[in-house]
C-alpha cells in the first residue's frame, strides 16, 4: 500500500462519520441560513494513545543486562505457559510477591486444565535467552501478548512484565497475566495487570492504587472517555456523561494499574470490567459499531475496552492533582533517571535457584584443573553461568591457584580421585586412600572440602559407594569430547541433548572442549536453561551412598 492510498483509507471512515454529522448540520443550515460547511476540513491529527511508548520513551534501567537485576523466563508446552519476570537482588519481599503471582497464576492455569506445570527446556533456537521484563509490553494488545508466547494452538497463559520505574531507590514493575486461546480461533479470556513498587532502601512495598488519591477516579474516567473517543476518530470533545452503574461499580474498586511515566505523567491501565457503550461515538448501542481512523479496527459494543485499548496516558499537568505523596515521589524518580540502588547479586553458583520452577542443567568438567581452565572460568563469568569441577588430586597440587579461582568464582568442587583408577577393581583401603588424598589436596588449595564424587569411567558399585562416603555423580549427557569430535559435534551434544535436570559431562583439559563452551552456554540459555551446580540442581547436597545420573 502506498502512503497516499493509506492516507485515503485512513480518511474514508472519518468522512463517513463526518457525513452523518453534516446531515444534521445541513438541515439546521437551511433554517438558520448559516454558511455551508467547509468540505475540505479535516479532523485535527492527535497522537494515538496506544502509541504510548513512543510518547514517553524508554524507561531508564529497564534493559536486561544493563542492570544488576535478575531476569527470569519459564516455558512449558503442556500446559502452554510462557512467563517472564524480573527480580531485584536483595529485595526479598518484592521478589517473593512477584514470584508468587507468577507461580500461583501458572498453578491455577495448569490445574484448570487438569495438569501440572513442570520445568521444560525448549528446542534449539527457541529464543528463551530473552528473559525478564520487556519495554512496551504494557501497551501491547492482549491478543498480541498471547500470540507472542510459545504456544501455537489451544489454551495458553502468557505472563509478561515491564519495569516502570528504576531510579535511585524507587523500583516498580508491572506484571501482566494474559490467558486465552491461540490458533485458528484466538480469544482472550483474562488480561490482568499487577503493579509492584518497592523502595529498595527501606524495602517498603506499595501498589498501583497507592499512586493516586481516592477521588481521582472520576477525573480518570473523564480522560479515559476522551482518549477513547480520540482513538476512535471522534470529532468532538463534548462533556463526558457520568459512568453507567456497571462502570461506576468497576471504578469504585479504583484504578490499581497506575504507573508513573518519565514525562511526569501517568499510565493508567483500563480495568477489565469496563464495557464500551460510553465509548461509542456513533450513536448508542443500536447503531453500527464505530470505526477507528485506520478504517479496519472496530470496537465491538459490549467488548471489554481493555481488549482493544489497554491503557491511557495522562499528561503531567492533568496528573499532578491526582497524585499521592508516593505518587509524586515515583513520578519524580521516573522523570530523573539515576542508577538503581540494588543489592549485590550473588555469584551464579551461590544463588537460590528453584529447579522445580526453572529448567536447570548442570555442566560438569572432569580431570582438571589445567591452564586452559582459566579460559573456561572467564567464559562462565561472561555468561553468568556456573559449573561443577571434578578435580584430580595431582592437578590440584600442580595448579592450586586455578583450583582456588574455581572456588572463588562460586563454582562447585568435586573429587575425581587421585590416580584416575577403576574404583570397582580397588580394595577398600585403596578406595579410601584415593578419596582422602584428593579431598586433602582440594582442602589445602581452596579451603573447601568437596561433597560430591565422580568415579573415573563412571565405574561404581555399592561397595565403592560405601567406602567413598560421598554421593557419586554420573551424567546423562556425554559429549564424548575426549574423542576429539568436530567442533560442531561437541556444540550440538553439549547444547541440544540436555533435558531439564540433565548433567552434562565434559573435560576441561582439551582446548577443543573449552573452545566449544561459549556456543554451548549460549545454546543452553536460548533453550531456556538455567546453568546450575550439582548442589543447586538437587536443591541441596545429594545424599552420600547414592549414585545419580541426573536430577529427574
Ligand atoms: Ni576422568
């Protein structure tokens, strides 16, 4: 479509409305002899209120990766769930509230479908490396939010979020829960938003309703009706009638989806219960549905406004009298971006990761430490990832500073014996000696006593387990990296074969292995995995006397 033809198609419905209006004007003109209407007149161009983000710009500090925030994402195929949210290091209360909202919504959705949520990794190329809040997700139409989830057919739940203020000690996040059907007959059955504010210095919590005064609702109603009329191409700004009884009931509950905008104004989400008759610019519920300026979108009478029109923006001067003290603080913080004051983020291997919620995977490296391990440690740091290192005693004695660096970086240390023998062929005394010498070497180099053991060649039996006195950690994904396969093969085995709960075996004594790690980390991240240590994947230290191949 050319620009000119788009212009024409945009104007056509407006002309139609204008024609209806002119009929009345012409009848009146005959009687009063007023001048004929100016046929070249065009309605004034106003900014569409749904292009909210263009109006107010990006929120400072909201970009994943640019802040010390914890950006999360989970996806399951049955039930079809795709949820993203952001937590702030050190803000225990805020994080618990946001996370419970997500977990409860997922649980309720799954139970309604008669199933349960289980962490699941997606196929390669899923794009799940994109995590946490997204700028603009508040003003995206619910049907689009639903379509952006992973599901292509049937009932789906999508949870998304937007960071609405992140400046100094003021943090705010809007979490949006959308449910419905995707596929041939798409439908939205739930579109609900929850606003969380926290003062990161005092840990004080607030919600969207705390931003505006109790008597602001009618002013907002007025703004909302005017904005909707403008959006629908109405040509007049006559006085707004009071809300209907049904809408008054919705308004009485107040506006809870209220967030500050960097221009000093407010963004107000439209409550789900508001229906359209008050928005109707074409003459009431019996008339033809109004047509928007793009000539295509019509607002169906009786359809919740929020499905088509998720929010309005109230400019600074109109917003000022509506604000509470907290509202003024948040608007000021939003308008003057400063680095967010947040707690220190723990190292990846020291975080509290719930592997019943996230798709966890444990990378393990055997036979080191070696000089190339230092390169590997840098790669793990760059990818905010962690791993478990099963060390052999003599290498620890040879490279004690590398063993210490592994520990300092928050990774888990494991025992891989002294002389790499087949343990089932050893007598009891020799088994104890192999384990003890290596534990002593690791303790001497790092100050840490390892709590997990990996038998060389995976060779273990009940007697060995008893004598070792530590849990035996095997693997379910073997990259066979020691055989020297092509680069692509190591990457493919490392990134694409794991499932939630998998333990991947690699060796940090081969350059070719370490060369493949960045692509493996990126690939696992893209599939939705969280990289964890052995203790993290088991939700605590696994029990001695047992042998594990995975955490499933
Ligand atoms: Ni080995």
